[in-house]
DNA sequence: CGCCAAAAAAGTGTTGACAGTTACATCGAC
DNA sequence: GTCGATGTAACTGTCAACACTTTTTTGGCG
């Protein structure tokens, strides 16, 4: 069961990113839930490595907000409460609005058609009621717009916010009914981008996330 | 010269944050400049500790953007080029605008008077042409407004952006002449906050940072 | 049976050492 | 003198072990 790597490969890659990815996966798939402690020794044994790289990976994850460090007690999966989730929504709204505004000024034809393809793919997923396909497409669309804004720090922070919010969302926050509305917003945003209307694109992008926040709020009841 | 700590204290604190702070200090005071490599062994010897905690601190700093990791070559002080500095200014403008908007809705009397005191202290520093006093007050004022916005993630990210921008600013970017203008903007922002005018406060806050970006741009010539 | 103290177990924080890689210096050929 | 190869030193990536702390278990007492 434990995939030990006994063979010592020449050092072409560090194992720290692998550990980091593994912990993110464990959180993503629900094997590690909010509040759970990371057992360094057990994880090291399971991955067939020592504790050093695990601790380094945990430090990174603690810094991004996925884990929290407690002295002499180790690293715990960060529990995101409702207030914090709403905080992150607000932040994402502000950043996505900024991305929309900036992207409208500098986006090129290739990026525009890539976005259009993603909107179209989402429309097909909606028609097929295929949420499993829709969800990653939705994430990718947002990511593409962020990258189109050509702000390195924004592109660096966005995925971290997504990951932390993911800790809360866990399951089924994207209701079936909201997908159509959401993709209509994508379409409108795309048209503002194509028109180069930065003020409109910024407004639409921000509202799009705030609409998501609204859906999130209603889903809490 | 090297402040070795030979006495073994009971474990009431981890040394990782201390190392992190030390590296930040070395960068801040210019002993480590952009592009420089962190010599783990030398730093360990100098601080009287082993390399483990140093590596963990570096991982954190790499994640915040102050350092960059290169396989088999270690950690390097991130060199922030002009484009990236401008990116960070844009991001700060967006976030500070958001902070102004949110703070105007929820700020209380105590926080308002604290901000007023900071504006007043800055005015005195300006009158005395005391840049060494003005600069930290300015940073603290921004920090206070961020905290008044009551968004935990925003409060978490803001100092990281400040630190990374600091890598570029290094010395003397706040020209003497701009302090008055800047503090007038603080004053106007404060009045919008007191009036509870969230839209105005948001606009003024964003413009304040963008004005800083403008001064930064002009100082490059 | 419940409760508290002491002992044992589990787990983190840190260290020093080893293996592999990169950077530097030395030496010879042209 | 310059260029390239070779050997050496310096340094990173990882590991295994130790010291200390926290948690759990055990055992005794009321």
C-alpha cells in the first residue's frame, strides 16, 4: 500500500514540492479535514522519506494559510470559519475586479479566443448537467483571466485564495441551478474584455465573485 | 561578534520565526541585496543553530516572495524588477481601496481617533522635516486602516506586499516634497471614513496608493 | 465508580552527519 | 595568454538520532 521509493534517483528534483502537493491532495480529497493534525512521522513513513522535507512543505503550506503551526504540537489543517470564508470572497471579488479591469486593456486575440472556448465548454457541460466537468473549467476560466491581467503577484496570490476557500467549500457549493447564471456572467465579462471596456469589465468581474458570495451565503441556510 | 546562544532554554518558542525575522532584517538593512544567495551553513554558524530551522524559515520566505528557491543552488533574495514593483503597487492600490471601502462601514470611534493621531504625528514629522520618523508612521497608518477593514486575509497579505516592495524601494523613495501631499490624502481619507462614505473612502484610498505609484515612477528617471 | 498523580508512549523541535551537486581553482594544451 | 578538462572545495538536499514536550495510559486512592 505504501509506495516506498527505495531507489535513490539522481537529484533532478526536490521532494518538498511533491510532499506539498500530496498534503494538498489529502486535504482536497477530504482525507485530512479541517482541524486535523499533520502527523509528521506517520506521513514520512508512508511516503518513504524523512521528516525534514515534510516540515519544509508544512511551513510553506502554513504560510499560504492551509495549515497552522502550533508550538510543540505541530501543524494543523486550518479550519476556515464562515466569517473567514466571506472575507476571502470579498478579497477575491476585489482582486478579480482588478484583473478584469487590467485584462481589458492588455488582452490579446489568442487569450480572448481561449476564454471564449472555456465559456463554450462550460455551456456544453451545463447542457449535459455535467458538474464534474463544469467545476474545473470554471476554475480554469478564472485562472485564465487572472493571467491575462499580466500582474505576477496577482497570479501568485489567486490560487492560494482558491485553495483556502476550497477548505471550506468542501462539497457541492455550486448548485446546479446557478451554473447558467454564472456562465451568463462569464459571457458578459468576455464581451466587455473584447470591447476593451476596462471599467465595465472590472465591475462585471467583481460582481461575478460577489454573486458567488451571495450564492454561498444562501447555501449556508 | 556572533551572538551564540549556548544556553539551552526550555522550549517556549521556536527559533524558526526568529531566523525568519533575522533574514528579513538582513534584507531590510541591505546586508543581503537582491540576487544574493543565502548561505545556510554560514548563517547557521553565525546564529549558533543548525541548518534545519534556517531551511524552514527560507521556505516560508520563498513562499511570501522574498526569496526564491533554486534546485541544488539554495535560496536567493528575490530581485524585484520595475515591472514587478509596479504590479505590486497596482495590487496594493486595489487592496487599499477595498480596505477603505470596508473600513468606512465598520470603523469605530476608537480606531478613528487612533488614525487621527497618526495623521497628526505625521504632520509634526513633516513640519520637523523628520523623514526617519515619518516613514514608519506612514507604514503604521496604512496598517491601521487595513486592520480597521476587519478582513483577516487582507490583514495577512498586506504586510507581505509591503515587505516585497521594500526589496525594491531600498532607500529614499519618499522624497521630502511628497510628504505633504501624501498626508493631505491621509486627511481626506480619514474624513471620508468618519463620514462613513464607503464609496468615497474606497476611491480615495485607491488613488492614494496610485499617487504613490506615480511618485515611484517619476523617481525612476 | 470517579478522580488525580505518575509513568509510559507518541510526537515535535533541533541537531550533526552523509550523499550528491554546483562552483571554483589548478593544470596542461594550443 | 586563452581555453578546456580535471580535481577539489563549498554547499545543498536528505536522513537518522537525540532532547524535550504533549498526550495517553496506568495505577492508586477516596
